[in-house]
C-alpha cells in the first residue's frame, strides 16, 4: 500500500527546484577564495608574456604616429620653402613713357594713357593677382639716368635707394602729384604726376622713373621697377618744340602733295629748318651767358 505524501513535503521540494531561489543563493566563501587564487595564478603566468608584447605594440604605434607627424611637418615646410623659392616677384612698368617730357606737364604713357605698374613673377612672366603682395602699396620715385644695375639687370635694395634723386636745395619736391598707388590684383595705374625741375643738373643729365613697394610687412623681396632713361626739359621750351614739329611736318606734307620740283623744295625747307635751329641755338647760348654773368 503506497504511502500518502504529505503536502508539506511536496511544497518543500518545489521550493528547492525554483530557479529564483538558486540565483538568490550566496556562493560559499571557499569557492570565492579559490576563484581569486586561480585568477592571480593566471595573471602571474601571463604577465611576463603580455607585458613585453604590450610595450612593443605601444612603442611601435607611438613611433609610427611620430614619423607621420614629422613627415607632414617636413612636407609642409618644404612646400612653403618651395613656394617662396619658386617665385621671384618684381614690379614692372607695363607701358613706355610718352616722350618728350617737360616740367609741369603730366607724365603719361604711350597713346596719352596712364602709366601702368604690375607685379609679376619673373620666372613665369605672369601677373601675380593673388596673395597679400597683389594689393601692395607702391611709391613712384625719380632715379638717376645712369642707374643700370649689373649685367643681369639686378640690383640690391641699397643700390636702388642710393640712386634715388632728390630735389635741389631750395626747390620744390622733384616729383609732385599722386606718387603713391595701390595695386589691385597685381595691377595699378599711376595718377597725375609731373616734374618740377629739369634733368640738366644731374650727373647723367637724364632721369628714370622707379617704383618700389613701401608696405612689405612680411619681408618678401620684391624687386623694384624702372623705366628707360629720358631727358626732362623746361616747360618754356615746350612751345618751341611743338612749333618746330608742326612747322616741319606741315612743310613736308605740302611737299609730298606736289609733283614737280621736289628736290628744290626739299632743299629750301632744309635751309629754313637749319636757319630756325641756328636761331634757337643762338638764343639759348645768349641766355646761358646772361644767367652766368648775373
């Protein structure tokens, strides 16, 4: 005859098999100690192997990062040096002077246009229209007519300064007007400027115009510009000059319109021209003698 199970016994067994009760169980102190000792023994075994490996990996990564950084620094420095060495900046007058030049008369370029100044790269010959240099401030100065530089057309900043011509004592500034201009994208137009004195008193009896940068804050060498040498005459001789040109050109044009006696008429015009030049020369000599005795 089977024994009858008590309800209390079945309830106790069901409670023992409950997973929630298993999770709530606290591990025995002995098991905890054994687990800690096992982990420490594993750590002692792996430490001599892992530590050199980790050190070597870290060192390799640090060295690689440093090499990349140094390589980038060298590349950037080399790029900047190459950019500065690959350009040779200089100013240049883009057009020629309109000759002759007289005191008190506006200095112009060919075809009665403004004189133009440009910043160019001497290696490429192109206008430099970007960067801080392309908007630099430029000054127009007067140079000695015999300022030539060396064979390669180079000069130092000191040589350029030493050849700048100043006004004579007691005279007005040699060059008056808008002697400063600002470049715009590497180009600039010279304003209204004129001479106040002739060039007869200088060592070469000629002048040149020069252009130099006056606000070069970054220290980049920008070579100055210069024009060809030219004579500056007094304003009082301007009327005589244009009268001579008009007189000579009108007579020649009338001669070319005729068909006969060309040679005779040419000789007559030449004779009148020589007589006119002799009179001008005689008057100039008399004026110089008069002022020298005064």
